[in-house]
C-alpha cells in the first residue's frame, strides 16, 4: 500500500518570541539555505545557539540532522531529545517527528500508543504528515483501536490539502472499497494527484489501473510509463510491473513511452546542486 511513515523535515522560521531579534530569524533561515545546499555542518552551527535558547524550529531541525546523520553522526537518542524539546513547546513538526521515532522504536522504546498521542497533537495543529501517520495507526490498529472510518477521515483531510502520501492511501481505500464505496475512477484520480507529485507508490498503483482498465481506459503505454516512473522512484513493485509490461510493448508503443518520459523529465524542476 505504500503508506509508510512521513516526517516534516526542516521547517522555515515562522515566529519568534519577544526576546529574539531579527538576527535569530536570519540565522535560522541561513541555516535552512545551507541545509538545502547540503552544507549540514554550517546549518548545525547556525541552529545550535538558537536551539539552546529555546527556538523550537531550530530544535526540530537539529533533531532532523541527528536522525538523518547529516553533518553529525546519526544518533536517534539525540534526535528524540531535540524533537521532545520542540514538541513540548507545541511545535507540530517536532511532535510528528517524535511520533515517528516512537512508532519505529528509534532512540526510544517502540510505543505505538505514544506515537499516536504525538501524532494526534500534531494533527490537531494541522500537521498533514501527522494526520496521515495517525490514519495509518487507525487503519492497522496499532496503539489505537482499529477504526477504518477514522483512518479514511484522516487520510481525506490530508489528501484534500495536497499531501501525496495521503492521496495515495485514500486512493487505496477507494480502490478496495475500504471505509467507503468502491470507486475505481476516484481511486485513479487520487493516484494521479499523488503520482504527479512524484509519489512512487501512487505511480505504481495508477499503472495497475491502466494495466487492468479499472477507473481508466486500459492502456499499456500509460501503464508502462507510470510503472517506469515508479521503478525510478524506488518502487520494487513498479520495477516488476515495468519489466512485465515492457515485454509486451511494440516498437511504436515503446517510442510513445520514451516520449512520455522525456516530456515528464522536461516538466520537472531543476534540482539544486
């Protein structure tokens, strides 16, 4: 299904307490720019003083660096410490990230109930990744009583606001008639929204619908195109489906797929160095 955990990574500075001056905001944003360029050591140096003074966005961002091992040795325990400092101040991104560590048992004892608690706090503040992650727990019954209707509601809330993973998960519900009436066309529409954002699971799922003619016309070229994108994005199922459908393509169809791939690549924004 591809409904894995999502985290909100670096957060742009939003608001500072009265004791902070414009320089603090500049340092936070400069650190963010450095991180975007891959200079995580510089970002760490800029964020650490702010985090030590209690800036929750800087604290969350340090947690990300420790969790990912970017500019620092990977240390889930330290990541959890920084996330908790920010989460206790009500930082929704940190609340979600702390929930992820609880769910995975990284740096903390695995505890689905606590994961759900932190996701719920973040979700109530509008954090879309947390809404999706809490939906996953409700769908599976991990840390909460299994409730497919609540999972559907949470996925829809995040999907309506554009979160690709939630759009994919909601599409699965429509495809399977889970928590709602089965509707292949609606599933295809949701998969397409997520697929256009580069979500590999959704790209594979959309390819499956094209390959079987459910909710969309049966089109081998479109199926192979979406499977190829999914495989490029790391989907193992996408790679299998790409290879299976590639063997059925005629030379003319193969050319059509190549053109679709070239057009797709041309539409993608340039990557930062």
